[in-house]
C-alpha cells in the first residue's frame, strides 16, 4: 500500500500491531472497516453470521458479486483487495457462539479495539461487559429511527464510562429510549431515542445517513488506534460520546442539519458493569 499521500497526517507503520475486531460486518460496520483499511490498519478479525442479500445493496459496501456470501468473508476479501498488507481472520458465526471472540477481547498480544456494529441490544451489552472486564477499548454506533442521525460511543479503559453507563446518563439528560422500529409513543422520560437501538440492519435510514455515523465511528476508532507519538497532526479527542443529527429532529433536541453534540460520559456510580 502506497501511503505517500497520507504520511504527513499519520504514520501507518504505527498501526502495524493494532488489531480491529469487528462485531458485525453489516451496513454500519462495513464502511468503518473500509476506511480503517485505507488508513493503515492491517490486522482485522471479523465476525458476522449473516449472508449478503439483494435487499442489502442499498446500504452495504459490498456489491452484487458478493450476493449469497457470508458478510465477514466477503468483507475480508474487500479489505485484502484494498490493502495487500492486510491480515484478516474471519469468523462466520454469531458472537455469542464464538469462543474466539471472548478470547480475542482477552488477548494481550496487541493493542485491540472492538468495533461494535451488532443489531442486537443484548449482544451490545454483552460485548461491553467483556470489553470492560478485559480493559479492551470499544467503539459502538447506533442510528436513530429513520436515519435522523445517530450516536457513537467510545469506551477507553480508565477514561470515562462504559456503554452500560449510557443508560443512566440518558435518564439524567431526559433522553428517551425506544426500539428502532417503533414510532414515538408520546414518550415518557424513561425512553431514549437512539440508545440501545437495533442499530444498522433493522433501522430504516439511507446509506448516506448511516454513512455519517460510520465515518464518525471510524474516526473515533482511528483516533484511539494511532499512538500519540508526535507524528499525527490531529489533537486527541476529548469526548467519548458524539450525537450527530443528519437533519433537524426536535425529539432529539437537534435543531440543525449536520449538528454534532459532544459529551464526556463519566463512569456512573451505579453502573453494574464498571461502577465502583
Ligand atoms: Zn459503566
């Protein structure tokens, strides 16, 4: 891979020992994986049990040549086609059926980061718990209903709260939770749009809408992966939660197009996963 046009921005060799573990290779994670592969990440471990179907083509990175193939296997080929230095391990199964996933999160052979793009809230909580227990960084993304926008959350051990803390945080901020497919119900304060949503695959949204969220996810992941060795020309990101509106959405308190709100989520004292 000829990195000459990005070398002044980051040092791709500094990413050689970084491993990105993708929990899911759906329409949310796939663009983030593609961007990381272009920007010097070469070690990937991919999980997905799903097969690419015609209905996926309006959102997914993969094209018609991959129809009927396992998404993780096809995405591995996409990555290796783009970056000849890439080494990709494929797990065409569900995270919960994969002892290799838990082993990977626990492995200390390299700096590991989990890219969480699963479409199941319970799976997301399980992955968060594993990451907290093993002090492994994680970036998770969720989209709001109808592609209004979304959220990207980053867990870095010892630097802020975990994904489970988000629920408590949301309650404190009067945000509302609901399932992705359902309509707003007139909403009690207990509900938070966008949190714990059945994110990418089930949630309606244009690929463009989801793409913004995936790019923020990729950028937050890259920012954590690149060592702060004085050879990158971007400052450290201080926030660990970014809410992004593709268009005005009063239900989210978002008034503008392309509005980004940054938060720093502290560990919540009553969090059952990371609480002290
Ligand atoms: Zn927590």
